[in-house]
C-alpha cells in the first residue's frame, strides 16, 4: 500500500503540469472564466504530490530503513524542487496570459 504513494505522487505531479498547459493551449474561442479553478487544481495536485513524498519518507523513518532514505533523499529533494518550481512557473504564465482577458 505504501508503494502506491510514489505512483500517486508521480500521477499528481503530472496532473499539476498538464492542467496549466491545457489551460494555455485552449482555443481562443472558448470562454476563459475557469482558468482560476484549473490553476488552483494544479497547485493542489502539486501540494498533494509533495505531501505523498513526505508520507513516504515518514514511513521509511518509521520502519527505520535508513539505507533507503540515504539512497533516495537526494533525488526526492531534487525532483520535489523541480516539480514545485515548474508548477509555479506554469501557473504564473497562466496568470499573466489570462488576467487581462477575464477583466472585461
């Protein structure tokens, strides 16, 4: 069951990136009133993904699997930072693109 945390984290991380990209790629003909909802969903998916990684690390500490922690924490920290930075950048770009279009 704990192994599903990594899969869930990966899926939610991909969702966090896909939602703003889909939001930016939508047709000009569509009404862009729900871009805020998609951005909130993207940031929420990123937060839950990072939370899953914290739960996984806690589980490894709880069972005292120090070698697994030593082997994986460097990569987990790097990937978590990349996930967070790219999610913030994509949602900031979405904000910049759509803030003037919905003000009308």
